[in-house]
């Protein structure tokens, strides 16, 4: 893989990870139609996840700092467990459990579905979810969101293991259906992603990178996914504030139809 291909894949991952259009689906399609359908190596997942993980940390730095300070403070000081940071940390932990369990149990099964046909079915589901998402409610702080709602958001995130189902789309939609405000739903979704992405990156590093990877494509992919992911999050916040979350549904539907026809 050369630097140009690495940059393209990095941009695809960064934009589609946070915009509700399915990063896994777009990576499969980009690989299929731009690179001949060759199986993408493991280091691509590690590189793109690293870039988008760092982007999420930068954009969500205040929430991340609050959650970490609240969690570790609450471990040693019971009084700190009454603060928003402690609750925010546990909301993210609880919401991350369903995807972790599903990922460990059936990830290999769903990886066999990384073909244009199955991706198109996932995209059709995503388009339906986006189009039917309500405008959200007034729950705009950790204290207003229950742990049961976090579990439901986690189940929605677990659905995104199916290629073509948008992780950000399903989690934000689920939270908005539960009365969470659009902006806080996105922030909680991005924190859930950061937790999951950290796990993916650490597992990948633990298994070790294959030998012979050129540092140029690797670095280019990380940088491209970081920049595009950062911009995608800012764009999504603006769209959510404007109450136009469903604007992505026609695009996702079009991609699904084109994939069915030409895939």
C-alpha cells in the first residue's frame, strides 16, 4: 500500500467514523471499488483507529478529563462519587459492555459479512434509523441519564459490529429516542467510541504489527484519519444543533442502492 492509498483510507475512516454513515461499510466499499477488493491488513484497523481515537480525545478532552478525574477520585474519596465525573465515567463503562461482549463472542462471524451485498443491507438499516430518529429531549447532563439508558445505548453500539450499520448513528439515535439532548447524545457516543477504540488499538498492538510495514503509509493513515475525524465531529455537532440529524439518511440510502446494483 502506498502513501496515497493510505491517505484515502484514513480520510474515509475519519469522516465516516463520526458521521452517521458507517465507517466499516465505507472501508469495505473503498477497498472493493478503489483497491480491487483485497483483504485489508490488520495494521489498517490499528492505524485508522489510532487516528480517530486521538481525534476523539482532542475534541472531547474536557469530558475525558472530567470522567477520568471523577472515576479515580471516586475510587479513593466516597464524596467524589456524587460528582458528575464519577457518573459520566460509569455511564461510559456500562454503555461499553454490550459491544465488548458481542465483539469478543461473534466478531469473527460478522467479519465474514464484509462484502458489498451485506454492507448494503446494513446501510439500509442505518438509513431507516437515521430517518426515524426524533429530535431528542432535555437530558443534557450525566445525572439525567440512567444506567438502563446507557445499557440500551451500548446495545445499539453493539449492532454496529454488522458491516454497514453506523456506530455513531445507532448510538446517537438510541440516546435521542430515550430523551437525551442531541449534543449530549453525541458527546456520550464519542466517549463510548473512545473507550472501544482504545481497546481495539491495545489488542492490535498486543498481537503485534506485521513485519515490513513502511512508516510512510502508516503515519499518513494515522494523520489523515485524525484530521478528517476531528473535522467530522465538529460538523456533526453543528448539524445536531440545527436539528438536521436525518439529513444523512438520503445519502446512506443512495449508497446502499448503488452498492446493491454495482456490488
